[in-house]
C-alpha cells in the first residue's frame, strides 16, 4: 500500500511545485494586468486630417537638407542610398502662408534602385488646439512619382496613444529644378 502511494505523492508534489512556479511568474512585481477603462481607454475613434506638407530645399530657409549622398547615388536615377532630414511645415491649405498646423520631423531615404521609392520615417507633431504637442508616427514606402502613396501610421503620443492607421500622400506641386515639393497628406488614425 505504502509503495503505491509513494509515486503518487511525488507526482502531487511535482504538480504543486510547478503550479507555484507559474503563480510566481504571473504575480511578478514588474508586470500587472490593468483595466483599460481606468486609463480613459473606452471607445476608439477615427480621426481624419488633411494637411499640406512643404518640403523646401531652396532659398534662405530650407526645411529639408540632404545629409547623405553616397558616391553610388550619383550614377543612380533614384539617388539610391541618399538620405534627407526634414522639419517640414504642415499647413491647413496648400499655400505655405496658410495656417501652420504642425510639422513633419524625420528623414527619408532612397531605398529603391529601379524606380523612385523612399523609406519615410517621420513624426507629425501637431501644434494647434487640443492636439498641440501630440504626435503620430508614420513609417512606410513612398513611391514619390505614383499618384497616391499609402504609408502606415504605426503609433502616436498624447491624444494619439495607441494610434494605428494610414496616410495617403498626393503631390500637389513639385519643382524639378529645386526639388521643392508640396504634398497633400490625408491621414486616417484610429485612437482613443
Ligand atoms: C559613374 O558612371 C561613370 C560612367 O559610367 C563611371 O566612370 C564612374 O566611375 C561612376 N561613378 C561611380 C561612383 O560609380
Ligand atoms: C502649444 O504648446 C506649447 C508648449 O506647451 C505652447 O508654448 C504653445 O503656445 C501652444 N500653442 C498653441 C497654439 O496653443
Ligand atoms: C522652380 O524653382 C525655380 C527657382 O526658384 C523657379 O525659377 C521656377 O520658376 C520654379 N518652377 C516652377 C514650375 O515653379
């Protein structure tokens, strides 16, 4: 009888020990499950923005600057490998003089060898009203000579915490001599 109980006892002990190990992991001090409602995360909404993005290389106050032009890019029709940094105004209308809504800060890099295709990595920093100081982060591919380019919104801060969505860019004007461009951005963001 005692011999039969012995293995069962060890099995029981083993089960108990593994249970307490799991218990310890889920009860660790550095992590806990929280109620989303306590953080004001109740209902997701969809917000649409239309802003005009001014990428200016020319004149006394450029907003975009070439930071890398590797030798190989000189012979490349797509300037493959080159990188520009920007702090571009985002305005309500297509004229630079229209109301400043925010700025597009980040960089874009020529990531395609066959046809123009940029890797865009930028934050839209809003500067007006309740959105002042909130940001959304856009990371995606921008085939600049296509009519409509779509890029993912991969996150945000402030009023745009937990943001997901997409941006559609359409060129409004482009000066081939200077490289200056005005681009209409329609951004659709799901956030709380
Ligand atoms: C660019 O092309 C020219 C002409 O084919 C060649 O002589 C030159 O070495 C190339 N430059 C680079 C950086 O590849
Ligand atoms: C936006 O916030 C900044 C920093 O808090 C402040 O200086 C600025 O006046 C605000 N702008 C508007 C339009 O409210
Ligand atoms: C492009 O920019 C140059 C230099 O500022 C200017 O002379 C020219 O008129 C512009 N072209 C267009 C199409 O706006």
